[in-house]
C-alpha cells in the first residue's frame, strides 16, 4: 500500500469514526467508540480513557480490558504516573518499556508485572487553557517499543476527534437535563397552583423556599412533589 493509499484509508476510517461518535447517544457511548477504534487503528492490545468529572477528579470512563483498570487505578489512587502527568501538563507521555523507564519506577514495576511494556498517554483537550483538558486516552501493549511515529500521529488525531466529541456529548446531556428540570418544575408548580389556588410566581417561590430550607436541588424537590404529592420536610 502506498503512502497515498494509507492516508486515504486513514481519512476514511476517521470519517466513519466521526459519524459514529456524532450518532452516539451519550458520553459513555462516545468513549466506547473511541477505545474500540483505537484497538483497530493503532498497534495496541489495550486502550482506555480517563475523564475529568465535575468534581475535577479524573475517573475511569472506559477500558477494553481489566488490565487497563488496574493501570489506571494505580495512578489515580497515588496521583502519580504518566496518566496524571499527561492530565496536569497537557502533554503526551510515551513509555517505550516499563522495565527500563525510570520516571515512575514503583508504578512501572507494577505495570510491567501486569504484562504491559509500552504505554502511550495522549491528553484530550479542547482549547489552550488548563481547564479545557477533558481527559486522557491511554494505549498499552505487551510488546516493548510498540508505538512508532505513525502510531503517535494517529493517536493525536484520534484524541482531537475524541475531545470534541466528548465535549459535545457532555453539552447535549447538560442541555437535556436542563430541559428535563424545567419540565419537572413546571409540573410541580401546576400541582401547587391547583392545590393552593396560587399563581405561578407564588408556586415557584414555594418550591424555591423548600429547596433552600432542606438544602435540596430544586429539580429534586419538584420530582418528590410529583411522585408523592408531598413537599420535603
């Protein structure tokens, strides 16, 4: 296959991936598409993604093998390792052989014992600021020096696709939750207006007061009223 044919094949593959991620119904499905594509397009045996959550703590979002869960957990629990470095520094980390690399010796020894020799961690980011880091795509192989320049180049392209797709999926989920919350509050207000013969402003004020007094989200107060026909105590 010529270089031109290889480029055309890669472009076609990424086009299909972009469509698949766009059609994914949520963040979880989007990430699953990313790690499965990584197994097909890159010289890796395992892949995974760790994502920042609302609490600003990275969590395991998807893995293709329990080995990756162990690799991630060792780092997230100790806050030390290439994954953590890629997150904090927004930079790609390549470990050619866990038996030789001395940057994170304790972690590398444990990972090598799991059968992982090559590691490539690529940050998922949507902008230039540190807050725009979404997470990290991790690629793993039991073969030393498994990742060449082509693998790293493809991994960066995949990471860019994944970053945009995850950010878009999260935005859509947030918007859907907001719409759902407005519907619930509106339904709860209707119940209060009918029961107590009050207008909309008064009904909303009642819900808001109960939300503040019980330290409960307005959406949850509305849901409880709808489900039980009672306000929280």
